């Protein structure tokens, strides 16, 4: 039956199974609705679908790991690149340099 079910969107496990209307992943514990698979993609903090090259705004002060620098709320980040993994956005922060961000801490900017 797992041949007909999509892999887990979080960990890409092929061992997904269905319970009622939900699909489940036994490896990472992620649950999702089958309709979510069609809408899969990386979304910002308010649910907007993100794409490579978008401009986003940071919605919360973020401490830079291994540094005393802070990315301030309202910082605009241009030309993002979407990647898989824990931090799903690769970007270059003005004044700080290259870094990875989580999509839950940004909002798509309207240019």
C-alpha cells in the first residue's frame, strides 16, 4: 500500500501509512492530510508560498549562532534560495553575511 502513498514531506520516508483522512510517518511522527501534498512547498509565517528569488522580511529578532550579532525585526532579505533541512532558506543578510533561516520567522515581502 505504501507504493501508492506519497513520501513524508518532512523526512522523505517512503514508509507512510494512512489512518482515516490523515497520512502518517512512522519515522519522524509527522501527520498531514492527503490534500496538503498537492499544496506542498515552503511557506512563510502567515502561509504564503515562497519561491527562489523572493524577498522576505524577518518578523522577530534572531540571534546569530556563534556571534553577538542580531538580525533585527523588519530586516529585508532579498533573493532567497529554498533548501531542504532544518533551516529551509539560504540567504545573505545585509551587514551579517550568508546564513540559514527558518521560514516560520519570515514573511513574504510585497515589492
